[in-house]
C-alpha cells in the first residue's frame, strides 16, 4: 500500500510536505487506455505476470537444469508423469509460481501430434477454454483421469468411441470427431499461447491475463480521446473532463476542500461539463485540435481568475488560444520536415598509426 501511495503521489506531483489531490483512483489509472485508464501497470499484476512467464518456461523448457531441479523438488510425480504442484511451506518464489500456473494453463492450448504428453481430460487441447474433464457426465476413475490423447485412439488410427459416448455430451463428441487422431510420426506434442494469433508467448498478453483485462471491449469515448492528435497536456485535461474529476468548486466541496460550492466565474453552483458536446467537437476533422486547446485555455484562465485574482479580457484569451495553436502546429510541421528530410551522409576517415618518413625520429614524453 505504501508503494501504491508513493506512486500515486509521484503521478499527481506531490512533494514533501505538500500533498496534491489524487483526482482519479490508482486502479482506474492502471486500467488499459480503451477502458479509461492510462495504461500504467500495477505492481501486483506485474508480479503475477512474471510468475505466469516462469510457469510457461517450466512447461516448455523441461530439459534445462533449473527446471529439472524445481520439478524434482516441488512436483508430485508418478511413472514419470507430473500430477500436481506442492506449494505449502516452500519459498515465496515457488508459491508465486503456483499462483501463476493455473492462470498460465487458462491461456495454454496443447497442439496434438503424437498425443503422448497431452492429458485427454486435464489439458485444454480442443481450444484454450475447454477442459474436457470439467464437462464429464460421470465421475472419472483414477485410471481414466490421467489418460493421454494417444491412449484414447485405437490401433487403426480412430478415436475409441466406446470410452467417450457415456462420458461426454454430444456437442463435445462432435467436436472431437472433427479433429484428427494423433500420429506417432508427427513428433512430440507442443504448447501454444492461446492469447496470440501466432501462438508465441507475449508478456503483454500475460499481464492482461493477470490483470483480468482479457476480452474487455473498448469504450467509445475513450477510444476517440486517445485518437485525438492534440497536445498531451491538453489530452490529460480532457481525460479528467470525461471522468468528471476537474476540481471545480462543486468537486472541491465534495472533497471537503471548501465549504462553498458556488463558482464565482460562472455565477452558478457548479461548472457544468457537457461531455457529449465536447466529444462531438473533438471528433471533427477540422477544428478538433483548436477546440480542445480552447477548452483547456478557458479552464486555465478561469482558475487564474478565481484562485489568483487575475483578470483577462476576451481578446487576451483569444490571443492566448491562437498562440498555443500556432506553436503546436508549427512544432508538428518541423517534426514532419525532420522525418521527410533525407539524412546527410558523412564521409568516414580511417584513423591509424603510420610510421614516420625515412630519416625522421619519434620522441616520447621521456625524451
């Protein structure tokens, strides 16, 4: 908790003896951008993602020495088959891996080749969500529970339906019927990371799995906000607007920062923010950037008038807005020119020692 409080203070600009207001909760800040966050990673989910990565390496690098040591010390085994993981009274690292292992299995799909290492009932080999042992019509015997996929096929290369019809519902029977039986000449079974289209393990998707963010759809307003091409500081202001977390007098009164929710600038109880109207204007191809900067400058000027007693005319406000827009557009043009200009080629000169001409002597610092 102290770590989270420290990170939150760093984000909002708190200093020693001067604590800033945390306008948005840390959990929302650490959520993905399409869900309204800023895409920062929480320490808890990050640590769990590293444990998932270690569990994946244990599963796919069985010949490495450190994996053999861990398997020999911590795994329940019978006849060379790993049956489970022990976690009590062991190191904190191993207990962390035990937490990551079930989550890793949720995203793992077994690709069937010879079918000797994939357990028919316990491993997800049809897809990364289906474990057949969870859909049985009756309780499996001890012998059936750990049968491999190859053991569920007969010598003719067909599925042994006599072992399946009374155990699985028809929908899974039909699904298995559409899959090829294992063949010994195809090599060993392999594992696929089911969260990526190419099957490779990617840490980013492991983090999303650990943070329980898999499958969540993008919310329209946030998608439009991050697509907006204006300055980052203005985008941060608009992000607060969508969360309704601007420190208006109404919001300050809710946080017990003031006793009066009356706003002197707008002569009302609150500064009302029309979110949909704002988003409609930001989406426009022409004038969207200018509109966003104008909203930010109006808010900034309003704060200076209320908090610092400064006075600005409407003409001065328009000049400040135009100045900011011009500076931003000019900076973008300069960046584009730098990208388009071809890089100048410099002639390289080889530097090496050459012996002196005949008749010359070389003297060092000692004479």
